[in-house]
């Protein structure tokens, strides 16, 4: 049996090695390392895949969030509502721009924004909502968009973990995650479902004016070379990464299917065990399983039990991760916003109980049988 990894990028590369090598060599041969033809090709191809009007590539997923917020013209002190239960980048950029992050509870089943809790947090200072499509499944965008429309708020989708997921509205309309709000963002960090061989990110929108503003912000605030109309930054996807992503985009749907196959195997193994809950499947979203995250049910001292389980798995050569052990409202960096005093019982409950098992495109039956047998062996102790 091959060693088990959270993500096996080497095996994935081996299957498309010739395609990747040819794409990279073409860039090296052209020597157009910045803003080469492959960057625009990738933007065009991704826009077609997502069925969105514009894609603006950038340097990484954190930059994508920052640029999107900068393009909306928000003012210091404006409030932006976003989950505490997510990776820190989502809220970090809000604070970096001197906006105020307002943490909202999530649904304990989907791990995404709870619309009922969202409604309670809207004030005259609220200007935007940043839903996170966590672990590979979309937030309840019908409800979020209705709230945003009623209160005249921007919606910036953090789609770093759910690229390729479909959201199905109540009227049956199907759209890709990240294309529903005013703007969507994503990351091409190597472990993502669509991962580069280095850093990368992108921003999506259907808004003509917003597209022009985003493009300017990402390029030193200039619409014409050396003419800088607004304060911007320098964030671009380099040509080598774009060439690699162009190849991997062609395989994205098969990668999603492979992850879903692994998730289905795990589901069958764990669905009848009372100590854990398998990932919830929303009827309004497909799940692309950036992570396969289990939830401990009512066990005594769940954090201790979880740590013992993770240690047991590690002793057997099985990695497992906790995403995310310290939520945003308890991070020291946000003490200036008095977030550490905010009561978020659902988020705190989840952070004590979630853990993620290996899931990637190259997992085989021997590995899956071994992982599930060891998890179950621990649970029946």
C-alpha cells in the first residue's frame, strides 16, 4: 500500500506529466513569464467553465479577497459580516482594509452561514457579506442574496474550497459557486481541487463596471500604463502557473468525481456509527469535497477524545487534520474588535468536534479500507 497523505500531488502529476511538462516548456520557450498568453487563455477558459462574464487572475486567494473588497469602495469602519468558522484569510483582509469584521454563526450541519443569524447582525454600518463555501459545499445563496438585496449589501463569495460546485436555486436554476454574488474569489493553492504548483488566485464577476475596477486595483490602480487613477496593488498570476492551471482545468470535473467517490466510500463505512456524523449534503448544492470532515457527536470531553483519535491514526500512518481549531472570534488579532467577548456557541461547539480525513484524487481501495478500519477500531473502544 502506498503511504497515505492528505493530498497526493505527486501521483496526480504523474498522470498528466506529459501535458504539464509541454505546457511549462512552451512558457520557457516563449520567455513571457509575466502576463503571457497563457494567463489570458486561462481566464477565458475558467470563465467559460464557470459560465461567468469575467475572470481576473491574481497572485493568491487572499489577494483575491482583498482586491474584491477594495474594488467595492468600502470605507474604514464599514461592517462586513462573515463566518468565524473559516480560515483566517477571509477575515484577515477585512481587518487589513480597516473594515470591521462581524462574525456570524454557521449552520451546524452545513458549516456555512446561518441566514437567520445573519439577519440579526445587520446594522446601518453593514455594507457587505462574505459567505464561505466551506469544505466544498455552497452556502445558502438564495437566502443570502435575498437579505443582501433587501438591505442593499454587497456579496463577496469566498469560493476557495468549492470551485466546480453547483448551486441549485429554489427555481431550479443551476449556477457555479462563486458566480452568484456581486463578486467571487478563489485560491489555486496546490492542495485545492484546482491547484497550481505554487500560489495563485482569481476573482469572478458578471458586473462590467466592477470588472474594470477589479482589474485596475490588481494592476497598481492603472487603467492605462503609468496612469494610476486609484490606489491599487500588484497581484498577478504568473504565466507558468496559468499554463499548469489550463491543463488541470481540463481535468477538474474528473477530479471532483474522484473526490466524491472517496467521500461515498467513507459515508458507507461511517454512516451507522453513532459517535460520528458524516458530512451533510444540502439539496441546494453539490459537494466537491475539498475536505471530508466528520463531526464527533456527544462524547465525553470531545477535544480530548478527538486528539486521542488523531494520535491513534498518526501512529498507524494516517494523517488527519482539524479545520479550524481556533475560530476567528477567538483569535488574538481580532481583539481590537471585541470579538473575543462574542458568544458563538455553535461555532465553539463545532471547533471542539470536527476532524478531516485524507481525501484526494489518487486514493485507492486499499488505502480507504485501511483508513476506515482504523477509525472504526478506535470508535468501538
